[in-house]
């Protein structure tokens, strides 16, 4: 089977798999803020957002509540601009990419009359990350093939990164990390194409890096790795560098212009509590090995990827240096960041864009598996562990376990320290307890009805924040399965159409699996 055909099947398999178990609900303040920027653009209000309540607080990186009056012009998820209006502190790229999906959701709502515009448009923009991560899986397959791995090995690493890592959980969110992961994967693949003579590859690499900067400006930190890779060429190095730099500078100019419009300075992003003052060993240990946030615990296959870098370095040293340099720079900028743990999000959220690059050398283990039977069993268990570890968070939103831990902590600081460093309070364990609790709640019809009534009551008291259906879904989230079909059924959607849609998604994913297996065996 041609690589193009395999890539298409991988993208379809991942997209339908993600949709099968997604929530179609924005479950974070970051995501809601990014959505509100999209909404403001559609409604002709520019980039400005509704101001936060005057009594709102921001939680510091270590859990200390900070009144918004003490943030020197800031507030939750944003800051006051130079024109006196309130603006998001995040990059504009994701909000722009969500525009077509928002318009699609608005059209669907107005055409069908189902639900509320807020519920349906949020569901529509929540398709963005499943699309991004499905494309990332396809690109990772092509990247592995370009580095000389066989089709089966390349397929294996694409599925490990997409379905056996925390990226699967982030397909259910509206965080920006999936888009950055897609952009970095595309940038590396395009740079390799450029190095092999496809000059358009260098330009696509620059476009990918510029887009990453628009989504999340901190992604600019990886640019030196690509500049160095272009300069390693013996011939045409300056042409390659120019092709990378031109679109990258367009992205940088977009970031600067967005900052200038909001805050009157090209360098002001709106972050008011950000600082890079943490000892590097604290962030490094926390991001890689801590019980509550360590990448090696949330995705054990990364260990296989690290070991796999050794033979890759021998075979393709420059490509391995590009992968390692990109990953190293992105990790480096986060180890001293005072919010390195990323709050209550699942795993080490801020460095998840590195996962495709770190997991790429896992293809070596598919290409040349261990000879001994015990080695093969150990490899299979390590690869499967990544998928198993994500399952409770795929099914139940982590807010339930985190709220329980917060209630049992004496202070916000204690809550954060216990979540990050105490093994017994790690979300990796507490999510399993949450799953059992939710299963018990959903088993009893009386409990289900009580949850629905409580959620509707809560939503009626928060009409200033969102519409009634959106508020009801958000209130239900910690106490039921975090799946769109469950939410919509509890809201009164008929059962048979929901089963038909879920069955169709499962059938399409199964067809993609069958086609891949048939053609690759």
C-alpha cells in the first residue's frame, strides 16, 4: 500500500476514534477564553472579551489565590489592555483556526433549532483538536517513513503517540498543546524534506513554525534548532535559511501586532504572573519524574524513545540532532517556568508538544523487537501501559479527583504539593477511584436524576457566564462519564440517533483498522 493511502487511513482511524470518546465540551478556563475570542471576532467585537468579575482571583503557580486587583492590570486568563478593554493572554492562532468550526456550529444550530447556540458552537470548535491530533498521527507516520522505518513500524509509532500517550486525553480539550504538537511535527518533517532536495519543504517548515508561534508564542524557542539544521547544509544553506525565515517572520510579526493591538507593546503578551525563576532541577524533575506530573509515568513509552535515539543517532545523526535539539529547547524553556506543572491539567501539559518527537524512535522497537519471549512481553506491556493509564481520564473528567483532593487539603499550596509530589494523591491513581465512583452514580436511576436536577439548578444560577444547557453540562461533568453521547442523552436527546451516530463512528474506525491490517500484512 502506498504511504499516502496509509496516511489517509491513519488520519481517519484517529479522527473517528477521538470523536467516539470525546466530550464536545470546553472543560477549562483557558479553552473557554480562547473560544470567547473566536466568538468576539464572529460578533464583530474585535479581540476584546467580557471583563472578569471585580472579585475574581487568580491562583498562583503554587496554589496561592491572588486577587485580580493585585495583578497590575491582570485578571483570570487575561489582562486589561491599553484601551481599557479586557483581552485574553493566549495566542490568537487557535481562535482564528476555530472560526470556520464556530460558524459551522452556529449554522447547524440555526438550521436545526436543537440545543442552544452556545452549546452547539462550543461542540463545533471542540472538533479542532481531534482534527489536529489525527493529522499529527498521519504526519508522524510520514516522518518515521522518511527516517527509514518500515510501514508497520511507522504505523506502530503513530498509534502509540496518538492513542497510548496523554495526547489522547488532550483530544478532548481546547488547550493549545495539540496544535503546537502538529506544527512541530510538520516542521521537522518539512525540514527533512528540504534537506533531501525538496525546496518547498523549507518554506512549509517556516510556515509551521510561524503558525506555532501564533498559537503559542513560547514555541519560538525551537527556531534555533531549525536554523542550525538549515546551516548544516553544504550547498544552498542561505537559500534554505531564507525560505524558513520568511514565513516564520510573518508569524512573529503577527504575534507582535496582536500584542500591540491589545496592550500597546509588541512584547506584552498579557501574562501577569509568569516568571522564569524556578531552579531548573525542580522543573526538570517535576516534568519528567514527579509522581503527579512526570512524563515518564504518564507515558512510559518515552523511555523506549530515549533508548531508540541511540541507533537513530548512528544512522541519521543530523535528523536525530534536529529532533533532540527541538525537544531539548522546548523542555529547557519550561523547566524554570514558575507554572511548569500546568495546574490541574492531566500530566505535564506544557511539554506535551514534544511527545511525537520523543516517541518517534519507538519505531525502532517495532522494526526490531526483542528476540526473547520475555523481552517481547515486557515491550508489549510497556506500550499498552500508556493506553491503560489514559483510560480513566478519557472516561471521567479529572476535575472530580482534583476537587476531592482540594477539599482534603489545608491550603491551596498543600493541594498543589500533594498533587505533584505525593504518590498516593497522583491523578494517575485518583482517576481510577473517580471512575469507580462515577460508575456507581450512573448505575442508579435515582442518582442520575438527582444529578441532572442539581446541574440544572446550578446552571440557572450562572446565566451570566453561559447559557442554561452549557451550564448544565459543565455542572454534570464531574459526576458522570465525560462523553458527548452521555451528556446529550442526559439532556434529553433521543437514544436511537445517539446510538446510530456512535455506531457509525465505531464502524468507520473499524473499517480503517481492517483496511490497514489487510494492506500491511
